[in-house]
C-alpha cells in the first residue's frame, strides 16, 4: 500500500482533530454517577470541584493537541521540503533572533496558562469551606463504615451487595447526603491504607490508619453516585465500592431519623470501635 506523505499527514490530522472534537463534545456516552459502556471521558460532574477538574482536563487536552499538531506539521515540512533531493544546497543560517525569542517566550506563556488554573483548582480542592455536614468514612478490609457525628452520632457498615446493580458498585447501606450542602469527608483506615474516591464529585483521598485525612464536596445533582476504593488494600480491594445517595433536605432529615433507629443496634456502631472493628 502506497500513500503519499501529504495524504498520510492529512489522514493523521483528520484522526487527531476527530478525536479531540469527540472528546471535547458534550456528554457523549457519559452517565451520571457511574461508568458507562465505551466511556472514555470523565464521568459527568456533580460538584463544583469536578466541574473545574473537567474544565482543566479539556483545557489541557486542547493545549496538548495544538502543540502536537504544530510539531507534526513542522516535522512534515522538514521531511518534505528539506530532504536532500528537494533541497540539495542547504542554508548556512545559524541564528534568527525572532524565532529564538518566540520559542522561549511562547512555551513560558503556555506554562503560565497551565499554572494559573492549576493552582486555582488546587486551592479549591484543598481549602475546605465551612462544612454543613461532616461524615467520617473508615476503610476496612473490605468495606466502608460511615459515621455521622453531627446527626445523633450513628455509624454503619456499607458492604457490596452481590444482587444489586450496577454490578460491583451496589451496596447494602448507602452513604446519604443532602444536595447543595458542603460535605466534609474525613477518612481513616482501620487496618491498611484504603482510598476514598467518587469520580463525579472529583474526590480521591487516602484513608490511612492512625491518621485523619479530609476533603470536601458539594453535590449539585440528585441521584446515586458510585466510587471505589482506589488504593490496593488486599484480596477484596475491588469489592468495596462506595455508593452515595444525594437527596433533598426533607428526605435527608427523614433518612437520619430512620438511620438512627436502624443502626442503633449495630455492634460496630460505637465511635470507640473505630480502628478495632471486627472484620
Ligand atoms: Cu480498600
């Protein structure tokens, strides 16, 4: 199969432009709160932090695509225009002030254009606003326990439910949060290091024994949101999903009342037991 350089370049260009356009276009294949078949984009955002992460991801994708296409264009120009046959007498030019200033200045400007939103995002993630609700998530081999110290101090275990959908993500007892409230998530590990991650909220934080880490999110959409332990923690690492149900204020208040009764008899339901809970 013979293909001219120009045509091959055009093909690659088409392919790259196509991929970038597809990746940057709307919500193709995205499903709220959980992965979808053939999904290659980030999950649909359901918190301000995740919206910023998605924006930053797309911003970087545009920058890197333009740079790659530009370098590809330069390489093609060199190959086509300056090979020994089409350019038998090479130029002896060694300096060009304009180009030298440009190839120093433009990369600096690109890096500034990356650094500014990058730091803005970092501060948004790490500067935890005043919380409306605190939830403590304890990673255990191999499930999560959620404690609600603000709402009558109850704690319950959340284990993967084999019969629930989506497969490997459904749990028996979901973590429940109210919509549009600042939720502070504190994490710790009872045995080994786990990691609490929910893609749609843009959170991922290690749960380390003997240490209390914290992060935050504000859920801006109602529904179910799934995540997984994201630190290799042993044989059932893949089977300790995180399921968060976002409800409105009234539903949350009602759930708290039921939860207090439902989990009152939970043997693991003692704040002192965190870290020594039975496996
Ligand atoms: Cu784990």
